């Protein structure tokens, strides 16, 4: 059986196996998808830069929530490592990873390659994101992390032991590789791994203060994802391109503002940063459902044409 996706065809008109027309990339519908995706990703870039600039320039109350400023995250149950916001984020991400894996197994070969790539790579991205939070959950507060950051490598080896330092380093590297790959699906690993080594090992460990860790990570990943998506070839800027931009990419940056502004009075009562991680997982499942619905409608339309 021949499966064709409107997002995978290089011609101005895409055809199925029998030569029937599926989509015209010059059609108003395709142009709307491309335009909405372009606008959404441009907004993501602007928002990411504005958020980073605001944190660096106005890193104090009342511009940002005082509770959020303490850690750079909104952390509930701060004194309980197994139940604080970072641990809760890991649990949510682990559960989401299982469902993403099941969705990938079920819909691989049914949904378009472009959609499945997002699901497959974000499966790893979500899990490593959660694992990164689990590591932070047991790393102490921002003040304790800052003190450890000032230590030499030998001092850290003496205090934590070689095994702990090696495991933490591997998790950090895996975190950046998985999330960069999820942000830039078609970028080769020979470029992704060196980027992860630089972005994760150098600045995160030695230059970026723990309380700026969230802002740094969010900014890098949003910029990488949206720049990558905006530079896709024309034939890739169809329904999947637009839907991922609007449903997944845009909300991430907006929830960052929500967390940084409403932590003490609102979010900290409902899991804190868990809302941010949970929001990413929910948006991925909404994206998946929309892709399924789109493929179903397309398949139904093709059946009507063959009658």
C-alpha cells in the first residue's frame, strides 16, 4: 500500500500511487498552513529573546515572582526531594514517554514521516528532560548548586565520588543531545553531539548560574527549534509544520512567562514547574491527535474520489 504525505512531496502538486492529486503547494490552503507556521515560529523567536532579555535585565521583584527568582523554577515541596516539582516533573515525563512510545508503535507507517519524526524524537527528549529534573531534585537548592558550581573538578570528585560525577555528566549530555535532536529532527548527530557538548558542558556547568538554568535552556531550545523549522524546504511547510508551531512551540514560551509571574500566588499550589512540563506533554498529545485526524480526513477524501 502506498502512503503519501502532503508534507513530504517535493513537487508543487503531490500525487498518490494512482496519480490522483492530493495537494497543490500553491493552493490557498497550503499557503495558509505555511503562513501560520511561519508566523508562529517567528513569534516563538521573539518571545524567547524577550524572555531571556527580561530575566537578565530585570531579575528582581516585582518584575518577576519572588519565589520563582529563588530557584529560577517554581518549586513546590522544596524540602522533599522525592515529591518536589522537579521529581513530579520526572514522574509526569516518564509516564508521557510510555504513551509516546505506544503511539509511535501504533502510528508509525500510518501518519506522515514528518509527524512521526516529532513523536519519535520527542519521546527521547521528554524522558531526558524528566531525567534532568530528577537530577536537580536531589541536587539541593540554587544556593547549594551555586556553591558546588564553584568547586574544581577534583573537589567535586572528592565530595560526590567519581561514579556520581560521571552519571551526572552523562545525564547532562544525554539531556542536551535528546532535546537538541527533538528540536532539530533532520540535523545530523555529527553536528548535534558537538553542540550538546558545548551548550551543556561548558556554559551550564561553569558560566550559567543555577537560577538562570531554566531561562538558558528554554532560550537555546526554542531558538534552535524555530530557526530549524523556519529553514525547512517549502514542501515541508504544510499541515504538520503549522500544527507543531501553533500547538507545541508557541505554548512552551508562554507557559514560561506564566510560571515566572504567578509562582508564589498560584502555580506553587498546583505542582509548580510540573505545570510547565505537563503542558509540553499535553501539547504533544494534542499535536498527535490533530495529525491523526488530518490523516483520517485525507484518507476519507481519497476514498470518496475513487468511488
